[in-house]
C-alpha cells in the first residue's frame, strides 16, 4: 500500500482508540501515580490534560503496533 494510506490509517486508528479506550483506567493511574498541581478548576484542567496526553500516547502505540502487524501480513509472500 502507499505510504499516504498508512499515515491516514494510523491517524484514524489513533483517533478511534483515543475515543473508545475507557477513561477509568487512565483516571485511576493519574490520580494514584502522578502529582497534579493547582486548586479547583485549574487542577481539574491539569488532571484532564494529563489523562488525555497519556491516552493519546497509548492510542498511538497501539495503532502503530496494529499497523506494523498488518503491514507484515500484507507484504508476506504467498
């Protein structure tokens, strides 16, 4: 497949995973392991930003692994 298609698939898969991965796992990880500074609304904004950043990183890693496996299956000689 063309390189542009792999890039589009990576972005689409990353966004889908970002949307559908459960927030609870990341919320509990951040609240138990990461110190968030700020009071009230600022603290909650910082908390939500950290959760979204971690979710985005995990989604990108999962999408990259899935695409690498798919690429190897497509290139496999028959």
